[in-house]
DNA sequence: CTGCGAACTTGTCACTGTCTAGATTGCGCG
DNA sequence: CGCGCAATCTAGACAGTGACAAGTTCGCAG
C-alpha cells in the first residue's frame, strides 16, 4: 500500500470516498465529518477540501457515483421485474450511496457530473418500463413506470430503514420483492 | 401573543417544535440548529435543552408527533386504497415530520413515546390491510400489506424528493396515486 | 535545472452541541 | 399570607466542526 507518504497520497480522493461511505453506512450522512475522514486517511484537516471543495461537494460526488453504479446495475438486465430486483439489490449493496442519492438537500443540485449520472440512471429506469408499455397507451406506460419505481423505491427505503423486519422474518428481501411484483404485476 | 416574557415563555416547547418543523421543511433535518431555533424563539441558546435534552431528543419528539398524526389520519378512513391516499396526503401536509420519522439514525430508537406512537401508526397500517386479507391466506395478506406500504411509501418519498415532477406534469399527486392503486390492485 | 501548478499543511474564524452552575419565577403547602 | 422548592430559563465555557487564506512541498514539463 505504501501509505503514509507526506505529500501526494496518490489516491486520496478514492480513500476519502470509501471512508465516507463506511461512515455513512454506519451512522448516516448527518454524522459525517470531513475532519474525521481526514484523520482516518492520515492527512491534514483541510486536505479533503482540495478534492471536493465542500462537504456538499463530497456528498454530491458520492451521489453521482451512486447513480452511475445504479445505471450499470440496471443495464445488466433487460427484463422489468428483474430490474426491480436489481434496484433492491443495489440499495443493499450500496446503502450509503442510496441514502445520499435521495437526500437532495445535501447535494449541489446543479453539479454537471451529478446531472449526467442521474440522467443515465433515469434512462435505464425508463428503458425498463418501455417494454411493459407495449400493451397500453403512452399514459398507461408512464403510470406503470411510476408504479414500478414507487414499489421498488418504497420497498428499498423501508428495508434500509429497518421497517420490514417484522414482515420479512428471516426471508431473503430480494425473494420477497419478487413475490411482490408477481402479486401486483401478474394480472395487470 | 404576549411574548418576550423573560421567564416562563409559556409554550416554548411547542414554539421550538414548530420552528424546527419550518426549518426542516426548508432545509432538511441536517441543517437544523438548536441555537438558531433558540434565537428565533427569543430565548437563550441552552433553553431548548431543558425541553428536549438533545438535538436527538428534539428530532425524536418530532418523529413521535408525526407517527401520532399519521395514525390519526389513517384512522379517519376505513377503506384500504383511500388509506394509501391519506398516506400520500400526510407526507405532503407534514413533510418535515415524514422526513424525520424515517431517518432512524437521527432518533433515539428506544424512546417510549416514539415507540408508542409508532405502534399506534403500525396498528392502523395493519388494520387497513386486514380487510384485504380476507381473500387470501395469512401469508398473502402480509405480502399484500408490504406491497401496499411499499407503493405508498415509495410514491411519497419520491414525491417529496422532487423525483416525480416529470411524470406528474401538473396533475394532482393524490389523483395520480389513486390511478396507481387502481392499476395495480384491481385484478389482484 | 528551473519554474510552475497541483497536492497538501498550518493557522484561524465563526459557529455548533453539550455541559455546568447560577438566576428567576410561579405554584403548592404550611 | 409567605415561603421553600422544583420547573424554567440564563450565562459561561469547552471541544469539535466547516470553511477560508496563506504558506509549503512535490512532480513534471520545458
């Protein structure tokens, strides 16, 4: 690893990002401290500011990365229901990203990288619904898209918040979500 | 109003709560400052600590109040689909409450008032699904309950996050949500 | 080898949450 | 009536934080 070099850490940006993701996963974005990240990385308290200007800048970078990862995950699977499962899986594999992505008041809304990544993810979301739209008119398609996104997003959010532990028991969340989509989207 | 009394503000607790709700609605829970609340209420910076011990204590009180309001709102309507609409309406009428209620890392998880209020709201949620469970077995009922909650919660969350402005256009969110439930729960 | 810009440090400022000790008030009880 | 007492609020202090400014060190192009 050859760390502890005085200058030119080499990969400080990524180091800070992953440290931030760890911290967010454990304690949420509100508890994140730039100075603490700097300490963990063994750099001075002002070093993070050079890579991400702000606290907001750091969180915005995380959100952008998250949207990119989500777009990649969705792109791997063409079928709609399975994309929902991917959405759920994503929120479990990248809970910190997920949390920050949907906390707009923590982000720089006009950041170009964020906008681009979100656009890419949005394309994937819409592409998934396009196939389903074949049966109905355009309006129904949009409606079905919102329905699918709402279902997946609600399930993911409740899951991460620990609100589904009762209903879940010891079952696998992805499996349960598959049942959900089966229940709702079979007859429609 | 007879404010500006030096001691015994009279209703400082409520004053601080509503000021906090205003601040959260505008800038999110992360930007909330106890000292700023105290300034707005015209009291010393340490006054809030007497009513809510902590920053966490204040947010926990807000969450408990929110669960109470949600339980009341749901109790007004027996029919399931209409309860979903109430859920959506609640998140729009009390966005600050809603946001804090589902941010567990900001709350004192073992607070008795919070637990009681959440229990009450949970009862109402389950009561709404109970009627729907008549058709299927117990397992299907639980599944349908999670489906309904996920759909409503996802829609509400995405709505508050500003993620539905595209699909919504200028339509009323509640109306659209009604269409969603019609689309998904008709055939099931 | 020389300068130049990127990466990082050091120092500082206003602000925050929390703790402590003290001041003021009004209420209940004698 | 008045007196203590607890609830309510103030005042002061402390460590920690984000942001900013200015200086330092490094690698690399010319």
